[in-house]
C-alpha cells in the first residue's frame, strides 16, 4: 500500500469514526431528554435497546479511530475527529425536527477551530514513555477525586425546569477527563503486557488492576456523557471533545516529559486555541437547549393535555326568561 492509499484510507476511517460518535451522541441525548434522572434512571436506561445501540456506535467509532491511526499520522487523524461536533449538530436537529440555529453553527466553528489548534500542538515532540505502575495509580486516584468534584451537585430539579447547564458541562468535563485518563492507562497496560513498563515487569494482579481501572474509567466516561446530554447536545459534546485531549496532554507534559510542538510558540498557540474553543462552547450553550429534544406531552398521555377552561366556559349559561302571558 502506498502512502497516498494509506492517507486516503485514514481519512475515510476518520470520517466513519466521526459519524459513529455523532450518531451515538444524538441517541444518548434523546435518551437523556426522556429521562427524569431519578434513582431508577440507570436501570431503565440499561433496559432500552437504543442505549445499547449508542454503546455499539461508540465502540465502532473507537475501533475506526484506532484503525485510522494505524494507516495515517496522528496530526491528520486527530483534527478529523473534531468533525464529530459538526456532524452531530445537523443530525440532532433532524432528529428533533428543527433547524440548526446560526448561533449553533458559529459556536461549532469556533469550537472546531480551537480544537484543531489544540490538537495540532499537543502531540509529543518526542515519543514519551508509558506511566509506571505507581504513577498510573496516582493518576487514577487523582482523577477519581476530580471526577467526583465535577459531577457533584443536586441530583433533582424542580418540575418543569431544565437541568442546569453548568452542571451538564461539569459532567461533560468529567466524561472527557475519564476517557483521556483511560487512554493513558491503556498505554500503560500495553507496555505492561509487552514487559516494557518502567520500573520492571508488574505482577499479574497489578496488570489486572490496571485493566480494571481502564474499564471503570471508560464506563464512567460513557455514563457521565449520558448525564451531560440532559442539558443539551452541542455544548456538552464540545466540552467532551475538548477535555479528552486536554487531560491526555496534561499527563504527557507532567509525567512523561512531553511538550508542545514549536516550543514557546506551541504554548502560545495552545493558549489562544483554548480561548477560541471556550468562546465556541459559550455560543453553543446559549444557542442550544433541551427544549428541542424534550418529548412532547402528547406522547406521555396518549392524547392532548386538557386545556384550562375560561370563565365563560366554567360558568353555566343563564336560563332564558319565561315568556309573558
């Protein structure tokens, strides 16, 4: 296979990955809008076939992304993954039978520009080593505390009131962080299986522990994204796509000796891209809401809701006066 063929195949697989992630996000947002968030919400969610379709689409998107990285460079595949947000907007609007607003398109373009800018400089200037077992456990513990802080808050809301957007973005941030840490731990597990882990070959139970942590963070990220979509689709999806590479970049810079490309200019580009992406998230959170995805009250009762009667309808009409004579 030539380099051109590999590049074309990487682009096609990246588009398939973005489409899979976008369809999964739309399905999750529809399920989230129909859920009341009570204690039995998770049990009801697991009993829905649509939820397992979303899980399958997420898995298909991840596999296509890994395959794309096999045929193409990271600098090409990662920016194309940002197309998930662009694809999810029209798909979500079509599912809700509405049009994408201008604010949503502007927010998506701002976020996409910021995400591409971040990804373009967050790749390691030189390949880094995997986390040691001790570092992996420290990262897992710190991440668990951070996720608990981001996901904390009141679970219930007043009837008829939409869930808080700030709390939804907190769940989205926690989801992206969990997924990014799961990717970093996967690198550690791969090195452990290849007997190339820093600090020596771990015992079998230590390798199994890393595998359990990866599964926990992966499942936690999926459930946190499900909770985040209760406050909308576009803004939480943008935050998930931003916080995932950001968490991986923090681990790489702090523990693996990696750095941004282009030295000082890379840091400046990353800072500017973060501001641009934050502007896009703000536009998305203002331009989109949960009303378009909320189920109709007609569907809940099987018919139209009774309308309140007016005073004229509530009071009986006066009886006609008897005719004289």
